[in-house]
């Protein structure tokens, strides 16, 4: 019997797990779309800063059995700042996004928006996000491409790819 997936609010003792997920995703998944220098610039996390970020906004943790395998957050204006899922558990991304959307609707938000990496863009497109603009961001001296995207929460649900 496989362990059950659950999504729960972030707890301070999740800090090391979510940092580990973040670093693992960048180094293992995003590395196919970004070069080594870009990955090294991006794959860094200051524990104190992360501890403050996670407590400054609602953050949810996807857990399989007892193990955190992903996380997502939502800022008050509808910005989905971070959503990362362990490389071995990519399928839980849909459940995390659904949790974020439910929270956003509960707050009366009309849309959510994000800056998706090259790697994440197809996932967000399949989930009903539309591209607003391609952009280049600078991270520790490296230029990284990403995409400003948004999803309306007020229109009827669109056809969604169930394989995510």
C-alpha cells in the first residue's frame, strides 16, 4: 500500500525539508533548461531569510506518509511566489496548485499570478495560466529567463490535463 498524500499548513520544523526540496528541484529538474552557472546562482537558500518568508504568507506542504515532498505559497495580492515539488513526486504539483487556488478564491481574489521558470511554464499553461510576458531576471550575476503568467479565478474551469 502506498503512502497517502496530504496537504497541510507549513510548520517551522518544515524549514529544512522545504529548502531541500527547492534546491533539489533546481539542481535535478530545472538543470535541463538552465546552464550550470545559472543553476549555481539560483540554487542557494539563506535559512534565516527562508524562515521569515515561510511565516510571512500562507504556505502549504504536500506530505506523502510523513515526508514533505512539495510546497507552495500565496501572497495577499494573489502572487504564487514559490511552488516546488520533489523530483520523485512531481504529480503532487496539481494538488498543491488546487490548494492555492482554493485559498485565493476564499480570500476573494480574482486571479493568481506567478513567474514561472522555463521548466514550470508548461505545467502552468496546462492548468489554465496565460502568458503575460517573457522576462529576464538577474540572480547573483546570472541572467535567467522566466515568464510572468496569470490565471483568472472568476471564469468557469477550463479543460485541464489530468496527467499533471
